[in-house]
C-alpha cells in the first residue's frame, strides 16, 4: 500500500458545490442541502482502505457528537469501482448500514468532486464554517494502523472546537495520510 499525503487546500477557500447520490437512500443530494448550521465536515473515504477502516469507529462517534452541536458530516467515496469493486455503491450502502454511519455516504462516480477539492487520499478531512469557508484540511489525528496510537480525532476535534468557540483556525494543520484515491485511467 502506497502512502499518499493530502494536497493543499487553502484556509478560507469556499467549499465547491456538488450534487451526488447518497448510497444510503439512493437520493441525489447537494452540499447546500447537507451543510450544517454551524459547520460542515467533508471526508473522502472508501470501504477498503486500512486507514479508513482504522478510524471508522471514531468517525461515527465524532459525527454523532458534533451533529448535535450543529456541524454536519458528509462522507464521499471517489474511487474507481471498476478496478476496486469493494468500493461499489451497493457495498458502500451495506457498510454504512453495518457501521451505522450517522452521515450520508456519497458516491462521486466521475471523480469530479474529488478533483474540485484537490483530494488525494483516504481518509482526507475538510472542515468548513457556517458560510462553507475552509477552516481545516488535514489529518484526523496521529494514529495510523499498527502505530499503536489511540484514535482520538484530536486534530479534527480541535478545529471543530475552535470553530464553535469562534476562534481563528488552527495554525498547525498536518496533512492527512492514507491510501491514494483510486483514479480512473
């Protein structure tokens, strides 16, 4: 597995809009419909990546906690399902059900949304304020599969807490690292 770091996404950048299929209920939804009252987290994830599998439980817990505070969570998979069938919409739907995802799990079939966000890896985390201006882009925390560090979500949590406390964005934002997005050839 080749490690890939997240690309640059400047603070205060407006979140690119999108309309995608939510594999959980097969409805087409937009960012405007899904955004949170106080903020929005967009996560590029997939079913098979060991880095995502490692943090799935923490994502569910964090989303359940912060959604009550007015921050919505949105998961997007942009992987090429022809070459990575384990990331297909049907299996995305099943995984979301099995793990009780409290957020939509959207399928970016043509990979345009991933390109608009300059997404590079799974997981890749973006946080936006109530105006959909970027306040964070980076790692969930320092935990990685097999490094022995507990998954806390501390980096993303700190950025969301700063947002809720109306503090400026975190200055030290470390890139996420994981599996590269599986681009279509």
